[in-house]
């Protein structure tokens, strides 16, 4: 009983610490005039005040927070989750500070690997983290309606979808059902790596994972009419990372 109470108390302290820290960080950013308040909820009319004020960030501060969360995860310092803390706040709406387009692989979990909670990340997942019209629409909704200042495209080592694309390219392998569409969608990354002047066959698999992220980031940055405009106006940043299975570290590649 005593241990349970102590554990609960530690969790409460950690959650308070997390939110206090983030609120302080946001306050200091606001103090520096770096947060474009008009970027949040000014035009949508959906939210007069954001449910999570600490999520009101510049694109650069959003990326910094995301990567700091990954550092905590890598070092085993993830903050224990408390599912009751923001329930009432989140009933009013949502203002996630980052959107993540991730592979569906069960070993890569965006909320875990960036040490975040409900309300913080707007997550879209598909095997191979590639773009379709539906995914672009999802990302546009997050950026334009929820005013999320950051999109992170997250690939990972040993991605099965990338391996399928390699097998389809090298051996003309055909996959059953609709799986072939994944291999087809990732083929441009396979071809782009083979054309690189510094191509090293031994690193091919990882390089294609990386290239797939880079090509997706490029496509999102120039995607009209919504995303390209937000990027050009400095209201949205599109970054790309590759998750390392052994360490849990996300390495920025774009
Ligand atoms: Zn994958």
C-alpha cells in the first residue's frame, strides 16, 4: 500500500514537473517574442484559447522539444504517463505541436519514442511512411486547421516495406493482394539511391530508408496549396528522421 502511494506520488510529481517545465519553456519563448500567437486558433475560430498552451510553439521550438523527448526516451528517462491529467483540457479540443507521419511498424511508436502524451502529437501511420492523397489531406488538416507547426516524417531501420521495394526492384518480386502498392510507392527511393555518386552497396538498405524519408519531406515541402504556402511563410517546418532500432535514437536526415 505504502509503495503504491509512493509510486503514485512520484508519477504525479513527474507529470507536474513535465507540464511545469513545458509551460516555463513556452513562457520563456513567449518572452522572447518567438511564438507566433496568431499561428494558433486565430483564423479557425475553433479554439479561443488552446487546450495545451505549452504546445504553442514556433516550428524550430517544436522540433527542439520533439528531439529532447527522444533523448529522454533513449536514456530511459521517459516521464511516466498520467492519463487523467489533461482529460478535461482535451475535451475542449486539440492543439498538437507536432504531426508525425510514421511507418506502421510495431517497433516504432511515436508517442513513446518522443516521450509525449495525448494531445501532443497528431499521428498518421502507414507501412513505409509514404504519401497518398489521404495522407496529404491528413497532414494538411493538422497544419492548416489545428495549426501544428511541425511535420516529422519518421522512417526506421530494417523497414519491411522498404525491403519489399528492394525485392520488387531487384527480383521483380510480386506481392499478393494490395501489398504490391507499398513496394511500388517506395520504388523511387530505391532508384534514387542507386543513382547517387557516393553509392555504397553495403549501406544500401539503410540509405534507401533514409532516401524514402528525404523524398517524402521534399514532396511535403512543395505540396500545394496548403503545405507549401505554410512552409514558405515560416509557419510550418517539415523534418525527417530515421529511428534506430537498437538505441531508440531518431537521427535527423532532412
Ligand atoms: Zn517500416
